[in-house]
């Protein structure tokens, strides 16, 4: 039985619908359960940021998570398929009218995406003073806690309502299917079969 870790929320719901299309069985987590078994698969329902850890450590053979989470963790995993769901952008946001000054040696950035932010500004030869925040990130530039933020946006409404605007897009993130590297070796046929069926389901949707 293949074990698949799914992130809580919209991506999980859309992913389970893909499985429902493939197997014709109703896949759903009920009554706050965190483990669900159906059609020869075991699904784990976990926090988005923890999905790669479950796969890396072998608690799950496969995982589905956003490319932003995978890029932030930088774990050695086998990437299999871009599912094309859960699309969002990772951007640098600053107060309206402000822009990144590439001549500046250092910039203070508020974010929960520390590695993505650090790697992005490294390409500009700029050192980053990371201010780690877990929420209300848009507030940081408004009160002088940071010069900029690096955050996930879908519509950009929250940023705009708080007097900020995207000044550069770092990456576009969508949900990806990925595997534990050992599982991919020992259970390659099963994993590739599932990957191909998901690919067909996406193409037909």
C-alpha cells in the first residue's frame, strides 16, 4: 500500500478529486481523521509545511505540496509531476512607490520563506537580514521592521489593502507530486503507474 502525504486545505481537496476521477471511489477525510485508506492507498492529512518531512523521513512514500514549500525546504526528493493546482506567486513586496535598490549592500526582509528570500537576493549580490515572521507579514514594512517582505500571493489584494505592492516575482508555485528517493527505487513500478494515471486525469480535466 502506497502512503501519500497531503497538505490540509484546498490542494488536498483538489488532489482527492483527482483520485476520485481515477478510481471512481469517494476519497475524503471524515470526522477530523488524519489517516484515510481507500483503493489500496493510505493518505495522511498533515500541515502543508510538514509534507516534505513526512516523505523525506519515510513516513510516506509520496507527497503532494506546493513548489514554494519544496523550494524552501530544499530536501533531496524525487520530483515526479506538476499537478498544476494551487497556483500562487512568491513575490517581493514593498511600500507603494518603493523599489529594490541593487546598489544597497543589505536589505531587511520579513518572511517565513527564509531560504527562498536569501537565495533570491543572493542572485542580486545583496546580503539579507531576515526577520522571521509567521503571520501578518504585510505589517512589517509599515512599522519599520523591514524594508520589504517575501510572501505568497494569489490575488495581491491583502498586500494592496495594506499599502504595499509586488515589486518583483520570485517564482510561480503549483502543487507537485514527489517521492521518497528510497521508495522510488523499491516501488518504482507502482509509483510510475500512479504518476501516469494522475497525468492522464489532469489532461482529461
